[in-house]
C-alpha cells in the first residue's frame, strides 16, 4: 500500500504549521514537510543513504513525480519513487527499487513517463523493470533510432546502453562500455544518431581500447570525459571533454523531427562548453563559469546540469552555478539570446515548471564525508524564474584560450558576450615579442563577425581591456597575429546586493552589545529532527526541532554527542594584516571586516567551515561567507556576502538553511522562529538567501609594516567578487612595488609597477570593472612595507 503524507503531518500538527488558510509551512520557497530521507532497508549497497539527492522531477498525470538516489547503488537502495499532488500531499510508491537514477523521458507514442526504472502511464499506474534485469545507475533515457514507437534506450553511469520495450518491459543490453570516460550523464537521439555524454575519468574504471567500440585512454590532461554518437552501426567520438546534459527543443519528449538541433553542455579547464549539432555538423560555443566547485577530473561534482523548458515555451539552462535564459531557437544561424540570469549555491540535479511554479530539486545535506550531518536529506524549492534574479550576481569567468598553442589568424571559439555587467578581458602570451590580438564580435548571433578592437601586448605578454558600459553583442572571439602560446580569459561582474535584506533583521550584529542566541545545530542521525544545543552563557540546554519548527517534547539528551561532533574551533588564522587560510591548494589571504572578529565571542569561536550543499562548503570568516569546493579548495574560493553578524553556527536541514545567532527579543517574521523550548529561537531560510546578506566588502593587507625581502612575493590576496577596489602602499624606503594578478589560477602577470617614495602613501584605485582572482605584491628592494587592499 502507498504511503501518503498530508502535508507530512497529523491533523493536529498540520494546524500548528499553517501559514493561514490551511496551507503547509513554507519558508523562502521551501516546504519542510516535502523533505525526502533515505530510510535504510538492508540493501547490499555501501552507498545507501550516504547521499540523498533528488535526481529527476517531472510533471505527469496531474502530479509532480521524483526519484531520489544514493551515490553508487546500481542494484538498488532505500531510495524511492515519489509523487506530489497539487495540494502538496507526498506519496511514496511501493514499487520503489531505489538505486542512483536521474533519467526522465516522456514517451509520446505509449503516453508514459519513464524515470528511474519506472514506467508510469497517464493514470499514474507504475510498472518497474527490476534492477536485477537491468542493473545500473540510470542517468538518461532516449528515443530509439529504429523503433521509436515501441522501444527506448537507457544509459547508465558506467557506460552501459540498454534498449527496453515500452510495452512488455523486455530488456536487451546493447553495449557494456562503447566509449572511454566515466560517470555517464546525458543521452539524446537526434538527426539519426544516439548521442551520449560522460564527464570524468577514473583509473579504477580504466579499460583497454580493445574493450571499447572506439576511443582510448586519455592522451593528455585535457582529455577527460567524452561526447560520442552512434548511428546504429558505428560509434564516433565528437569530443574528448567533460559533458553532461544532451537535449534539444523537444526537451523531455525527445527530438520533434530528424532536422531539429541538439545541444550538449560540458566544460574544460577554460570555460563551460556548449556544443550544437545543426544539420549534421557539430559547433562549439563557450560560456563563463560562475563557480569552480563543479570542476573535478572524475566528474563527481556535477549532479545533473540541465537545459529544460520551464513553461510558456521558455527554456532555462543551469551549468557550473549559473542560470541562463536559453532560446528554444538556438541554431548556427540564430545563436543569439543566451543570457546569464544569476548564480546560485543550491546544488540542482533537475528543475521543471509545475502547477504554475518553477520547481528546483536539490542534492543537499549529505553524510558523504560530512560528519556534521547525521542523515542525508534533500528537498524542493518552489518559486518563479524572476526569483532567480534575486540570488547571486550574473558573475563568472572563463575564456577560449588558457595557455594554448594558437595559430596566427585562426579565430577562437565564440565566447558568450551578452548580459552581465562589467566585462574585462585578460590577454597574455609567451611569444617574446609583441602580439596583436583582434577582438571580433557577432552582434545578433547570425554568425556575422566584425572587428571590434585590436590590442597589442608587449614583450611582458600581458594586457587587459575593460569593455565600455554600452558594449552589446551576442558573442566575442579572438585572433592573434602571430603563432604563440596564449591566454584569453574574461571576468564578468554582475549586480551585487548592496545592502542586507530585512529578512535577516533577527540576526545579531557584530557591533551590537548583549548576548545573542548561540546554538550548535545539526540534522539528527536517529530521526528527522534538528538537534540544537544552546551554549549561550555557559549553560548547555539540549532540544530537538521538528518539521513544524517547534520544540519536540520527550527526547533524550544528546548534549555530549553534540559537543563532540560539533566542537567549535577557528578554521583560519588572523594576523594584523588579514585572515589567512591554508589547505592542500596553498596559503592565501582574505580581507577582514570588524576588529571584533579578531577575538572569540562570549561562547567561543563561531563556526568557520561547514558543508551546506553536497560536497560544497561555506566558510564563515571574519564576517564574510565564502564558497569553497571540496576538491578546488581555497585556491578557487569566491565570496558570497559580508554579514557582520554574530553567527554562531549554521547548517542545512529539510531543505532549509538554519542559522543560530539571533538577537535577544527578536520577533517572529517568517524567518525567525521561536521554537518554544530550551533551544531558543533560530533563523530559517534557503541557501541562496545568503547572497542577500549584503555584497562582499572588507579590507586587509598583503603586508602591514612587514619586513619584506626584495623580489619575494607576498601571499596571494583575494580579489574576485568585489566591485569597488583600491590599494594604498607605504614603505620606509623608496621602492618599486609590482602588483601582480592571477586571473585564471594558472600563473601571475604584472598589473602595474608603482613607485612608492620613502615615508609617503600612494593610493591606486582599480578601474571599475577590473577583476582577477588573486593579487599579490613584489618589492624591488628590502624594505618595511604596507600594501593595503580596501573593498567598499
């Protein structure tokens, strides 16, 4: 029998959680009662419950259907098939077999939704192909090349390709591993070919070329993953790069005809890649990355970027932390219209339009290498496309070349130029003599290119160009006048939140006197509650919070467990100049905000680093939140917001962001909830509310009255993500201080040589729109110097 949860609550509890009118509790687009958990069940899968992502969501038969996944369960897990009614009643279907699914296709001829291993008819009846019959981590389902009315293809992460009859559910395994790469992601049928994509390499899965239909092991560091196609007879590799989704204007229904284009999104070290199949030929376009948390040679940190229709004929693309408006008409002759919307922190496997709203699924709170969380769980977000514009800025970076061998006169791939705010292009080369770079633009996406500007880089091999405010084009590309090894790398800046949103009014400010609510918080391992340990004033008071955000009575005291698991300690160092962070990627400096953060608070040091989304961390350092990737580390850190609050701890639970550190006497306002128990009040919202705390600001020094050795560079100081930037320089001797920038994390270039007279202060304001990831200083003489960055 099916399990049906009416708003996830009993009648009594439901009344307590109403926002009025009998509606279930909703905060920042999240309904806590819709959270899905791994329930256990003794499956022979070590990964069961280690992750709990919602892999695919699809409107069908009057409901929203979704499948969850554990990380590596090709033979099944405790994950479920769910459906949600229009009045937000969550149903768990007894046919559930679990696994690691993220596939979905609506098969037109048989009028069925195919998702995971499930075939669901237009009345909501579920049939299932047992994973013993078709084992695998199903990542895509596509239309059949020769029998589309009766059969479909299934593609799994390890590379297996099956065909299944949509009527009888008979299965035939076609290929075990047709092409190289690993971590299969997308599949789609278009223009007489079955196209698949994977986005990683992993030595555990390396196989001999003889075992493949085509291709081989990677020949260089640039070859990771694959985009490949099969015409029913022969496999062909399109490109040996990391690719994820493949789709077209037919979207989840499949290609409408044999002439419709196909699109695939992927990436390499340079940028996001958009591949276009048009009239039998593949073309390449490039777009910015908003975050580096998705970059990994194994492809592990991309679950599952998509291009998908979201209602009224509009399509949305999500890739590397950036949302884009994506035109359904995108072809070689009409490539205009792709526009960045904004960036996000939420880890989004799928999205769709349902019941008049945009719905995002999430891979959120995980126990995968995350001891702070007791239980994996994820939830949905409901809102509008307009809401996405209120999250992170449409900022990003990337380019067509990164230390590449460039032929004279040969243009680069087109790079997206539309939308966003300020744009700066960094050009560098190793030619040893001046090189002239020509910037060309395609104004409307008609593949008609005109010369926009020529820039000469000298022997030092670096120059930058800031595009004027009135610049307008769909695409930009670069040519060099000489053979050279060159880099062309853009930084785009979007609109930042200038002030903190009133939704954070209950959080205590760092400059305010008086106690603030200091609680350690954690998703429980033994149940679905939030564990809270109040440590304010040296008194320890334990409580648990349920889905109605009220105190749960009669729970055991887990104070000792909480103190052990969530012990507070500072995750960074502070000196007179700045915050200092160190990990396997290096040692770096970050700006400070208030001097009060130099000392512990009344309860001790606040929480520093913590994983909020699967395999992504936030760092709360000196009043600023930063995003850090598990693999990319501090070298690729980006600031999110500067809060200047007394935040004690934070976590994700039931799809909500929870923050402790509220001011005394705070009143309920839709984000502050008095839990009516010993835990005290907490702030609740959503992960992408963090952008609204206020734009990143701060100041700090590469040096502060520091004894400097000639030609010995300072530690790198963070530069990306700040809009108004200046630097002041002082020295006890007359020296030349060189400011060097690292634009793409691969090396340093001279930005400016500044003469600093002894005992005088020199101030330099960076041009509006100029940005790089890191900056550092080098003096030409031994001296005692200060180089002080200020971000306003």
